[in-house]
C-alpha cells in the first residue's frame, strides 16, 4: 500500500485519529466481509476500492481538483448528482457511518441525536474524513429536524457549507420548492466553476447517473434468485461505494460483476445457501462502515435480498428522463425523478410501504426487518404504520431500533435469530 | 358546580377516565396555584375559568355550535386565529399538557416521542379532552418531524383532521408557502361554513386578536417591576387560558387585572418578595396543566418574569397590521405577522436568541432557564447555541430537559435551586 501520509497531512487530517480509524475499519472489514464464503470474483474490485477509500480515491479526487474540477460533498440522495456532473464537478458522499470523537460531539449536540448526525460531527471534529476535507463545497439539506438544526452548528465548523431547503410534502408547492432549490444549486455550481451549464452538459450528467442506476438495478434484480448469487453485505457494500467511486468506472465494474452473477444464477450457484430465509431490510440509510445489523442478519443464516434505503433501492430507483428539448425541461425531469423519492420526511408517504411490498414480492422475501436509527423520528414514527400495513398483508416484520455502538449486539442477535426462525 | 355529566356523555368522553383526570388536575391546581400568597384579586376570574375549563366553557362552545358557529381546535400558534374568527368560527387550543393513557399511546407512537405529542394522543385515546371532542375541525401543522409524522396516525383517530404545511426557513419561497397554506385554510373554513369571508370579517378578526395580544403584552411589561406584581405561575396560567377562553371577554378581564397590577406596581406591592432572583423561561410551550418547571422555579424563591415560549411572548408578540385596502392585502398582513414567529423549526432562527436577550433586558432578568421537552429536537438542538450566545453576553443559562412525569422532580429542584443561588 502506498504511503499517503503527506496527502493526509496536506488535507489537515489528524494522523493519530485517522490511523486509529483506519485500523478499526480495516479490522471490521476483514472480519465481516473477508470471512464470507463463495464471494463472486467481481467483488475483488470493490474490496480494492474499499481498501483504497482513504488512499487512492482521495488521490484521484485531488488530481481532479488540480485539473480544475470541484468536489461536492453531501449527506443525502436529494443532492442531484446529475447537476453536479453537468457542472463538471464530482459528487461524493460524506463519512457518517461510525462513532468518532463522541465526547467532543456531545459538547455541541444533544445526546439524543441520531448516530448518523453525531457521526459526521465526529468525523469533522476528529479530522478523520478525507472526503470532508477534500470537498470544495459541502451540501446539507433540510430533510429531518435533526440535520436541519444540526447544520446550524455544523456550518460554523465547515466554512464551505451550502444549505438546500426541502419540501415536507408532495403537493404542487412542494414541487415548486424543490425546483427552486435545484435551480439555485445549479446557479451556485455555475458561480463556483465560472462555467455556464448547457443542455448537453446536463444530458451527459443524466446519462452517467442513469447508467449507474441501471447497473444498480440490474444487481438488485439478480438477487431475486434462489440461491442468491451475492450476499446482502456485499450488495450493500456496492451501494455504499456508489457514493464514493468514479461513476463511469463504478458502472463498468458493477456490470462486469453482474455478468458474472448472470452465470452464477444460471448455474444455481449461490453466495448463500439455497432456501436461506430471505429478508428485505428497510428504513434508515447505512453509510460506510455501518454494517452492524446486516452482519447480524446474515450471521443468523438469513440472506438480505434488498435494501429499502437511501443507500439502496429507495435512493437508486427511477431513471431521469433525458428527452427534454431545453435545459429547463431537463431540470424539470431531474426534479421529477427526485420528487418521487419516498423518504420518511415527507407526509404522507404512503408510496414507501407500497414499495416495500413490491420489493418483498419481486425479490421473494420472507420478511422485512425495519432498521431505525435511535432518535430518527421520521423513520421510527413511520415504522409503526409500515409494520401495521405489512402485517395486514401477511408480511412478517421485525422493528429494530439501534445506534452505531456495539453495546446491543447480543440483544440484536437474539431478536434477529428469533425472527429468522419464524420466517424460515 | 353544575353537573355536566350529560354533556360529557354526549361528547363521547370516557367518564371514568375524565373524572380521574379532573381530580388529578384539580389537586395540582390547588397545591400549585391556590397556595400562592399575595395573588392579585383579578386572578379570581382566571381561577374560575380554570375550574370551569371542562364545564361551563365547553357548554358555551356547544351553545355557539348550536347557533351555527364552528369550533376549530389546534395545537400551534401558527394556526391564525384572525382567519378563524373572520370565518365566524371559534379557535381553541387542544389538550396536550399532561400524560394520559401512556400505555395505549406507546402502542402507536415511539417511546422516544416528546411529551406534548404523546399527551394529545393520550387525551384522544383516553377520550378525556372535551375540546378535542367538541371541535368541528382539528388543525395540525407540519412544524416539527414529531408532529408532522405523528399526525399520519392521529388523523386515523380523528376523522375531522386538517393538515397545514409549513415552511422550514424564512426565505421568499417559505413565505409563499405560508401564504398558500393560509389561503387554503381560509378556503377550507369558507367551505365548512358556507360563508364567504369579506375584508370586513378579517378586519374584525384582526381587531379582536390584536386587542388580546395587546392585553397580554401589557401584562408582560408590568412584570418588569420589582417587586413583581404577579407570579410567573399566574402569568403563565393567563397565557394558557388565552387559548381557551372567549377572546373578547378574556381581553376585558385581563385589562381589568392589568389595571389592578398598575396600582400594585405604583404601590410597590409584589406577589413575590422584592429582590427575588428574576428568571426568563425560554423554550418549548407549556400547555395546561404543564406547570411542573415553573412551580419548581418559584418554589426555589425565584420569580419568572417572562415566558419566551409559544404559550407566552413568542406566540403573542407583534400585532397584525389592519390597514390594507383589500382582503388579499389583509391576508398578506396576517402572513407577515405569523412569518415573524421565531419557532425553532426554522433554520436559521437567529431572531430567537436576540428576542431572549431583549426580554432579559426589558424584564430585568438575572438569568434564563431553557426548558426543553425531551426528544423535542428543534428546541433542544437550538438550546446549545442559545446557551453559548447568551453566556457570551454574560447572561447565565440553565438548560433543562424534562418530560411530563414527576420522576425527575428531585433532580430538577436541586439544579434549579443551585441556579437560583448563582444568579441572586
């Protein structure tokens, strides 16, 4: 492995903290991912990307910066990558999947804040996220109360912060607001880059992102097979890497993996044994390295066949229509595509439970595990009606509420094992 | 006391539950309010209103209904009473200040939900809130995530539910949204009443509400005196009753009380001893019968000289301009007035801390106690920056986080007593 010490120092990372984080992350990756049997050969690329997530990928981003590209960091699938690419910029998801510097974090945020928010504060305060440090602009969005209010403090910590407002419902005024915010974001990127975005630019951005989403969707459908050709952990990893990697290369490598999975499915070769109980996981997003609950589920002998999550199908379904004749028409198409995202911050959000049902059916799942981050009010509130509606349809549901700590591992395992026993 | 059993039965109240609630409430009122010394004579009226809050006042509302008026129940100061009155309707605040039927509530809501939301679910599930049962329309608003998402379940419990969307910031698009929502609300009331609202109707509604707010503001200013002519508990009670009572009568009685207070101030007669440590309470609203923290504060020998709260100055400051020539102009003036409310759901919300500073100065306060309901993310998140900003200005702050239970009374008393000791 190359020595990135100089690059990390230049970025202003705290090397001691960062070494500790990488050691921890590497250990978790080894024990969770590398101990899996029957992994498709194509996972080699994604293992490599993970091993170089703080190394080679950051070096690439810095080379892009030297060539004049701006790096746009974000926390949410509502920040439209099509527009980022159209502006000649690169989109990256920011670190928010592990506890770090929690003692410092609780000096500026309430203890009763969800792990995801505490996490990105910790990564920033601890100076351990190279994606955050390399970003030219960090985009926050008014989705949940937690993020919306935490950003007031966060933007004092990161000077290059940009806040995007969000609608709370899918009424026409909500759509108008999202359109307004996407146009303002586009204008902000134009101002940063000094470059006017053309219709062709946005069409190219849309094409890249559509291709990435098509590959992710191809992967999703392949998991309908029994035996499942890929573990849920590996599929989640791919969905996580979708936020970090160069999109065109990612698409190419994912399609190559899918070619391999096509063969495995035809030959009835599984990464997980045939007839393993099949689970859809639904709820809050799981950012790298938040693999805790999926690891528990698959250790219990089940296979996760779909993620109804922003890092998963909720964030990736629906292509953007690229047929409009004008730039404004294309922006409208981008808004159309994002306005369909059934995030729990919207009210009502009935489409979401319909999508969960659809995924359960399409991927031949035996049950749904609802993953709620403690203190995430939108998803935890919604989990009550999701459970009620699914169980009315005869779909078994287990509602979990957890955080990023390892303290509840025993309790989680017991509950998940009991659930897997019920659905098998 | 008259026998209201028939009325309560007609309203569908659960009489056993309701008796238990009234006994509890009556006991709390006696021990908290009636044991206070040197109360102004004018408090007699408000004591009477409280004693008849579930009796005579409900009978009046039913008589209004029989005469054709609609009763509009709400949970938030963003539901504009001016428009309700203009439509020939009556506005009432709904019960949300005490725990009730919590075991039932936790079957439909997460345990980690703020007490205020759990409370109105409990009052509804337990069938103990006559205001809820008498309302022709119950208006919820998309302020915080907690309410926004809880309303999805609540509206299945109450068929006459109406939801109002809310902006998340004070940008022009936010103002457009609020205008749109107020116009939609006005149209909804017109549809319910079958009556077109005229410019004159709205002017009359504005006049009634402005007079009420002017009286509340008169009361607020009188509390600047030392000794304070009225306890914080009594002043809070008056602010709470402002949401239940007939507005014109309330205004008259409050002005009469203020006349009495004028004399007391001149004569340097206090409800609380001179030189008592003076406190501003700031944060989450306190609905009847949520008197827990104010009772602890005044039992510790301090006097509360202002409530920076929706049930208090935040909800009541600013008159609505009635000078517009058209109905649309008046609606705009209503929007202008409400758009100034510095609720923590907005981001940024810098005005709020400025208002706290202003109140501290205007009412000669020695310190600020920030009252956060546990799991209320907007106010608890904001309390960190409020504390930081105020302490930078040399204003002492105590941040409390509590719920409606009595379990933390000991701990609260200890902390409040220590704070009072510091500021005196």
